[in-house]
C-alpha cells in the first residue's frame, strides 16, 4: 500500500516538473514551447541550449521518475 503512494507521489512530482518545463519554454519563446510539445527531440535541444532556465524543471522530473523507480523496485521485491 505504501509503495502505491510512493509511485503516485513520484508521478505527480514528474508531472509538475513537466508542466514547469513547458512554462519555462513559453517564457523563452512560444515557438520553443510549440516545438517541445510537438517534437520531443526539440526538448533536448532546448535543455542543452537553455540549461539555466530548464535546470529546475528537468531535475524535478528526474526526481519524480527516481521516486517512481524506487516504488517499482520495492513492489518487485515484495
């Protein structure tokens, strides 16, 4: 039961990071925003070119995925 909550918490953190990432792309340019939404590889280019802007949302997403991964490992070991 606790692992379910861990997975849900991690997913919510990752979703919040994703939304913040889209907001940051829009702050730079609406074209970056549209490009990141429609074509995933453009998001990688944006992250590389605008690391200072995208650092917090990307790390938040990674933390969320990490929490989900830990929850999955705990479920697997049960």
